[in-house]
């Protein structure tokens, strides 16, 4: 591991256009469960599979059950950024990192101080009325019961991308541009199992592709450096 950390350190020091692409594994060290690990959300038992509950169809047809799961499992009050979030914000302030592209919806990158964060799947911090468009913070959902309602009577929807919904095209195009122009791409805490987000990494054309993950990620990526381990624990070892 020492040699891998030294190589990673050298890559970072020689780069000034780093792009970070992260998934659920970036936030597990903050106490947020991921989806696909052995103790993740998909391994737990519910009346319906999580993929079904978090689908647009289920949201429309079973609103109360959707919001019960959403409040219990996706709203994590009191969680704080970990070493990974803080290191990335530090790199951005130093002018080395240009963007964080995240599949997470927890808002922890912004809480750590990162400014250029592309949220592919939205954020629990933003919610809006489907009837009048009024925006609400996370409390409007967290502190409500049943289906949260706007003062106009409309249903308040979390600004997150559910299964069966498409990703924001502008966010996707910005992510492609950042990745295509990066001199270093770090892929961390993701199994790259969710598309179209996972397909974005194919746009990288540089020679400093780094993967940091607890489990194996697609070998066809031909990474220049692979570190098997926790993201925060790894990044915390860098100066």
C-alpha cells in the first residue's frame, strides 16, 4: 500500500486538472450505507426491493411507502463530511482539482467546501412542489409525515433522479467536458454498475486513471493505478 500511496501522491503533485468521479463508497465512512455491498441497502429486507421503491412508478402509486423508505434510509441527519470530502475540497482550493462528479445525493461534498460539484442523481437538499414549483430544503420532507405537501396543496418531490427517470442533460454534458479535458481522473467508491453515469468515465483520454475502491471495478478500464481500500482512509494519507 505504501508504494501505491507514493505513486498516487506523485500523480496528484504533477496534475493541475484533476477530476474526481465518486459513488456511494465515498460517503460510507461518514456512516451512510451504500447500496450493493454485503451490508448495503440492497441486502436488507423490505416489503419491496429498494430498486422498486426508488422507482418513479412506485413514487407515483405508493407515495406514503416511498416517503417512509426515503426518510428512513436516504435522509441521514447529523452526518458529516469525511477525510475524502475534505481532501477534495482542499485540492480545489489549491487549484489542482477542477470538478467533483458524484452519484451521491447527500450533499457532503458541498458541506466540506467543494464548489464545483456535479450531482448526477440530484440532492436530498433540494425539493420542489410538483404543482407550483416552489423549492424547499430537506426539512420540508424530513419533518413531515406521509406525503409532504406544499402550502398550495401540491406534492413536494425530492430533487433526486429515481429509477425510470433520465439524468439532467446539461449536467451530463458538463461532466463529459470535464472528464475529456482532465489530466488526471480518480474513480472512487463506485462499482460503475449504474448507467448512464458509469459510461462517462470512457471519455477520459489521459494517462493518469486511478481507481480507489474496496472491491474490484471493471478491468477493461485499464487503470494506471488501482488501490483497494476505503476512499477517505486512502486520501487522508496524502499531503
